[in-house]
C-alpha cells in the first residue's frame, strides 16, 4: 500500500487551492479507504475554491476538497463486514450523528450534526479518500465511473422530483444548473407529460433540450410565466421544481403554478427576500416542500432504479479532465458553459 498521494487542498483562507502530496488517510475500525476512480466538481466545491462569504463562515482549512466520487475499496477497518476489497462504491456524503431525533426517525438527511465530505472533513479530490463504511453505496459493477460519481447530486434531483407524483403531470424546472438539468431527465423518465425548463443561459437550455425538456424558455427574452401559461392553456403547471434559488426565479415559479399546485424547493437563496405570501401561496392553495440532500438511503435506491431503467444523462457530462487540471474545471464552472466536469485522479 502506498503512503503518499496527490490531493487538491485548501491550505488556508482565501481564493484558490493547491495540488500537493500528502499522507494517504488512515482507516478507523468502522471506515474504508477508497481509491478514487472519478470525482466530479460541484457548485459547493467552486464556492470553497472562490472563498465566498458562506465558505469563510463554514470551512476550516486545511481541507481536501470534493465530495462527489466513485472508486474501489482498497482497505477496510476491522469492524467492517458488509463490504469487500474491490467493491465499486460511491458515497452518501452526509455523515450524520445517528443519535438525534431526525436520525432515529428515518430523517437523517436533516440531521443537524451532519458533517459533509469536502466541507467539514477531507474529501475526494484526491487519489484516496477515507469514509465511514456506513456511508458507502455499492454500485452495479458495470456502472461507468463518471456516472457513478454524479449519483450524489443526481440524488438531490431525484429527491426533489419524486417528492410528489409526476406521472401525466406538467412540470416546471426553474434553473438549469447541473441538478436542474438532471431533474429534467428524471421528470421525463418518471412519466411527466410536459417538462418545461427555464434559465438565462442558452448553453444550459440547449442541454435541457438534449435531456428531454419539452420546452426550454430563456427568461431574458420575455416573460417566462406568460409563456408557461401559453403552454398549459392558461392553467399553469401542476408541479414546480425550484432549482435556481434566485428571488426572481422563485417568484416566477410560484406564479406559474396552477391553483392547488405543488412546489419542491431545492435552490438556496443567498439572502432573505420578500414573497407575496397571500397571493402567490395562500390564496392559490399551494403545497410547498423544502428539499435538502437525499433521503438516506431511500433516494439512493430510487437513483439505482432510474439508472437501471435507462435514465439518460450522458449529455450532462461535458468535460473530462485529469486531477491536475482542477483549476481549469473551476473556471468552467465559473463560466457556466459546462454541465458536469469530471476529474480523474
């Protein structure tokens, strides 16, 4: 077993990160060591790389970045009995306490003691990553490494989309970042009659069409709410999947819902904002659901079922880079002219 590895590390406060050589992480009695095959860049990784106010208040360097990955088990702690060396795994990246009310009642995805890989503990932009064995998800052996690496964000899209029935319903997806784009494919696979995607990026709207959107609306070119009503014969959509986190997008999405419609809200606003609570929500009789993370491990089983059923995500993976070109990947994220960017250690 090698003792050194390369890892992308945030060494201190401030923008940037460095690819350096560090010790391979040790394995505790209930942990496993995974040799990383593929790891994908998330918006959270970019926030930490850029060192925005959220990162400054949350992240405590030094830290290895990255949390979306797939790889092979190469070492196991003595108390790990349900895995085998060589297993092809990904990870539920939320390491929960297992003791709080949420954890004990089947809602570990909202555990208030959660520690996230690549945010609160060392992550996967490295040749090896150590994780609790309880967080390992054993992949189908033939699942491509890059697809296996994006199951964590795919789980966010699946959790958001399947929080309400979609069969034969009209679905509006506000915001076509990678998770919004995944939600387009998921909604189509789950039986939605109409899938409408809204964004301000022509690049991302093109990807939305490739992933199955019935209509892709550029919000910079006219009123998207009016266009949604045209497409739904004046009624509005049955379901809103809110992925933008932008006050304008959220308001437009709520206004585009029909009376009695349902909204699943995943996008995180950067600051509080005003909502016309009476007219946009109460008097329309809307149902709103806040969505965070994935239901552990219910959503993972749903992800597996969708992938086995042929969920098509290949257009979403737009760039593949060796680990040493991580900064180029971050610049692609900043430009918005990419889907998922995969790094190969």
